[in-house]
């Protein structure tokens, strides 16, 4: 019976995988005059667009404001007063196995060989309970029932709570109707309406926080889309892979080699403050280009649009949308080098039930070569503490740091009297906001301005992708638009099913 149900679910969800575009194999891969393309932003979105177009014969110039390539998946070196040097980054990234487009790129570049499978997607509650997803059924719908058998909720909690029928909204995801109905409702309101059981409330809350927006602000529609994308539209499960070493070595090194082989000119430490146009071509940092792919983050895009008089005068609606882009309230990452280790039996990354700031803990000495070498030499441990949305009552770095350590000691009391030998704290405000009522204001990746395309996890796409897969897919779609305009064959773009099983 269960086998038949799995087969029906798989068929209903189109085999868990849809081809987004129709690729005409009769069209050439390359040809015509060598057009020039400026890609503004060197994160995953810009990397996707630049690599495809460079390999197809376009003369691509990639501009990146930071001194390093990769955006949120980049890393850089910090040096401490005593001469100790270490690489740090924006925080731990989970590479989920249904990231179809990004995964293909990682394999093609050779970065995929550095991926390791996480032992479990583990959530720690304040009262000491643990919720894991290892061994949970991966077939959509059945995976929800599997959570019940794993103790996330009970039959009684479901039968005697008719409000939980509202969870059908998760199975009815529809790109248009879901946002019409739920974009003006916050996740907190949505959860209150359902009266979620304790275990499900913990899991749903931890999942919601991963989108860098507080529960009272994040759109319920965005969360419904994310549950569809991450859990209810494929059979890959919630377990994921992570890089077994620093992002520079594992990812950016192979990516840089691929861009170089494709003839892409990469300029780091080169901000683009405005976009102009004259004589039928764009002007970027004083250079003429036939096409522009704007792939900066929300903060950079907003700044560039504000400084672009041409955009304001010739595309006022797009200018309004771009200058109105919102970033998340701010996130924090604290890397600490301690004189001892604890939590060695846990996965290398664990999610915690947030008290005030702590959303997750990463054990870098367990997988990063540099951190492992330092830990082996000193007997200490290297930990990364992440807060996805810093509460407004914490106004200073000292307050954020103190709260981080207090909550770490709650979950790992053995570190309560550990000495902090080195530390590096970041407070950043450059992540995309997923607040209520923002969906309609997001621009389409093809905004209707000739030869200008947008890429990033903040643009509207014809697929329900999110986070890294959304960013990378947007770069592919922008590159395809340039290829199509020149009569060339598009790259295949894949997606999970674009609607829920009950839509």
C-alpha cells in the first residue's frame, strides 16, 4: 500500500523535477558578433550568469565590490594582534540535495568533491529535547506522518485540534493564490491560527528563522513556499551536504578557475555606483557594454539604483522598485576560538531554539582544515555562533557577544568557564528581507528594460526556489535571456514542482 502511495505521490509531483524551459537543440551554442556583458555582483547569481555567458563566447566583465569573490559564500582572512591568521565567512551554508541547478554546477567545477553529508538535521530545544530528521521518510506527505512517529507531535494533538486543517495550505502551494491569500499575514499569526503542537512549533519556528526575518515580520506566503520547496515537493529529505573545508578552497578556487577558462574578466574590490546608457549601450564604470546583469545583493542594488539618473528617468517604475528593496533587520556571526572542546557527539552544525540571539552552532574544528589544525595543536575548539535576525534591543556589539556566549553555555555548559582565545564578530545588514507584503514589489528577473536583467534571491522567478538555489537559478535565467536574444541555445533550468500536491 505504501509503495503504491509513493508511486502516486511521485506521479502527482511530476517525478519531483520539472524542466523550466524548452531548449531547442537545433540552435547553435555560440556564434555571431562577440557581445559584451557586465555582471555586477560576484555572488552565486553573478557567477552563474558570468560562467554561462563567458563559455558561450560573450566578453564578460564581472565586477565585485568586496575584495573576495562569492558574496555570501565567500571568505576572507583576518589577522589578530599576535599575528594569528584565520579565514572567516558569512556563516555555515547547507547545500540541499534538491538544489538541482547549483548542484550540477558544483559537480561541473569539481567543487562537489568537497561536499560531505551531514549526520542529521538536529534541532535542540531549550529544555534539552532533541529533534532530528535522520531516518525520517523522505516522500512528501508521508514525511509529515513520519514526524508523528518520531515524536514531533501525537495523533491526539492532531485529532483534537481542528485548526491544524489549516496546514493544508502547505500542500496547496500555488505561486499566485498563496501570495494573494497569505503574503499579508506573518508567520507568527499563521502559527497562532493553527495552534501548532509543541514539537511542530519548535521545528516550524526554527525553519522560519533561517530566512533572516523575525516571525512577526516574515510573510506566511514566503514560509509556505519554503516548506513546499524544502520539504513537500521532492524526495531528497531535509538532510544536506556541506563543504569539508574553507569556502575559498572548496568552492571559490574551482569557480575562479572556471571563470578564467571561460575568458571572464573578474575585478574584485571594484564597486559599481551607477548605471548609465548612451549610444545604444550601457555604461558601467566608464566602460561600454551591450548587456548588464545586475546581480548585487539588496543593499548594493538599492545603492546602485539610487545613483543611476538614467534608470530614474528612463525606467521610473523599475527605479522605484529597486530603490525600495529591503534588507533583513540584520544578522550576526561570532567565530570564537576556545581553549577546550565540547559537543563532540553532535553533527557539525546544530540548530538551537532561540532564546534571544543564538540560532545555530557550527563546530569548525570538526571539518575545516585550518580550524582542525589549530584545535589539534592547542586542544581547543573553534565555534561559529549565528543569529539570523538580531533583536532590536541589542544595540551594541558587546551586548550581542554577551548574549551569544550566555546561550552557548546553556546548550554546552561544559564551555561555561572556557577562555576565549580569539574572536571575530560580524553584524551585517545585507540579506534579503522576506517581510509581509513585499512580494508584489519584487521586480521580475527580466524587468522589461532592453538588455538589462536582474539576478539574486530577491528577484521574482518562475520557480519556487529559495536562498542559494534561487540566486543561482536567477543567474541562469538571466544568461538564458541573453542567449535567446542572440539566437543561441539556452541552458536547461530545472525546478522542483511549481505547485503543491493539493494545488
